[in-house]
C-alpha cells in the first residue's frame, strides 16, 4: 500500500513525486514508456521553476537564450535583446523530465517505467491501479498522464473543459550549435504561430493552431515543412511529430474521492502561448501539497486543490484566452500595434515566466488593440 500512486512521469507527475517523496511519503510513479523517453516539445522553460525545487537544473539546460526574433508572414522582422534575468532555458524533454524523475528517486520514490496503467478500481480507503505488472494500491492517486491519457475518463471526469488544439514539431540535428536565438512567426499559420527554439545540437521547429474557428480539418504539415526551409533545413530529412493540446477553457473540478488531475490531464495549457511545462510543474507542486495535507487528515485538502488551480491559474487564463482570441484572429493588427512596440517582447517573456500576470497587462493591451 503506497501513500500515493502517480500515473505519468512528465513534469507534473515527476514534480508531485519529488515533493511527496521529500516529505517522507511512500510514492509509486508509473510511466508507460521506458525512461528517458522522447517527447515532442519546443522546450522553452521559464527559470522561475528553479524556485520550486532545491536541486540544480543545469544538467538539463541545453542552451540559454536572451534574443527573440519575430516575423509576420516571414517578413518585417523585429529582433529583441532580453534582459539577462529574463533569459529562457531551452531543454530537450527526455533529459529535462528524466532529471526530475531521478531527483524524485533520490527522495525514495519508487519508479515503474515500461508500465502501463490499464484501469482503476475504487476501494473504501484507497485506489487499486491495474497495471501491466499487476495490480497495485495507493491511498491517494494523481492522474498526470497527459492529453492522450485515459486516467481522467476512468476517474469519472467525463466533462473536462478544454479547447483541443494541435501541434506538429520536428527536431533536426545540426553539426554545429545554432545561434542562441528564438524565432516566432505570426500570420503564416492561421489561428496560431510557428516557432523555432534552438538547442545545443539543433532546432525544435514547430507550429500550433490554438484558435480553430470551427475548422475540423487544417494543414499543419505543409506550413511547418516550408518553415524548416527558411533555416536551411531539408524538409525531407526531418520527421514531424504531431500531438493534441488540451488548452484551459474555464474553471472545472480537478479532484474526486482521493484523486487529483494534474498537468495536461488537468488541461493546464496557456491559451495564448500554448506553454505547458511551467503550468504542469505548478499543478504538480500544488497536487503534492494537497496530497500531503490529506495524508495528515485534512479532508478539505483535495477540494482546496481545485480552488487553487481555478483561482491562481484559471483566472489568469481567462485573460490569456481573451488576448489569444484577438491575436490569432487579427495577426496583422496585433503585429503592428503590439509586437513592434519595444516593450512588448519583454512583457511577453515576463508573462511566459510568470513574472507579471495577464490581468495586469490585458486591459491596456485590449484597449490598444481595439483602438487600433
């Protein structure tokens, strides 16, 4: 009998495992893949997350970037130098996620990778998780198995609120390290944007559609492969990987009897930037706090987790969703009155890093856009 079983060893699950293990609890972390595992992701991370842990992330940082270059339909470039304190970490997810998992193991967490969850059964005082290695029981359960995971459905969360978006990414490797410069293009991809996040050994080139406008079918592959050519990458030599994104779409229950949703299973993806790493880590941190309190006898700890995520994350995402609606519907206007302003890039990075709140900038941004 474990104190907590966590399904999914991504940023949310690994973070929750680390903090629960550090608090002295018996934790089992289940992961379907063999670790370290490949994960398509731009890999931009806010250094803010370092404050939520007490170990060094340096081994997982592929590159630190302080310059951003924007384009509109590949034209009219705007390049910005960020202050040193706002430099972004570029990571490869197999290395980054595995670092947190290894730190969790150092705190006594038991890892079963190559182990697929196959169902859950509620007991009077615990959960039974049926796995490919056999059944296992835990007093509490955290579902952190991502957008494609089945845990939310098995736990009865049949009405989660989210906007389903799509992303497609390719990661060409280069013989020499690329320039430490983040690229973002607005307008070339309708309803979203294209990006290129550099790594020490190559690029993470991707595109995402976050405002579908009711479209049932849309082409991500052609714009992405065309975009790779602008960086002198042969599109025939790269393998795109597609994945769904569950974007936050409003307050919702994230707890049930003795169980929580965390990470993308809880739909904590930013509607504006589609950032998922920092919010997933935040949800994993809050989930660990809630389970720790529940194990100490606090019967309101799990409902309070839902309240915290809905308030501290969800209220900000309400503003992010409004900005996203304007930006992706009116990319030319946004670029002219927003991106081209010298202060805008610093503000965007501060939003990405959690240093300012969407609500602090939304009113003046919306006023400027609608006035334009």
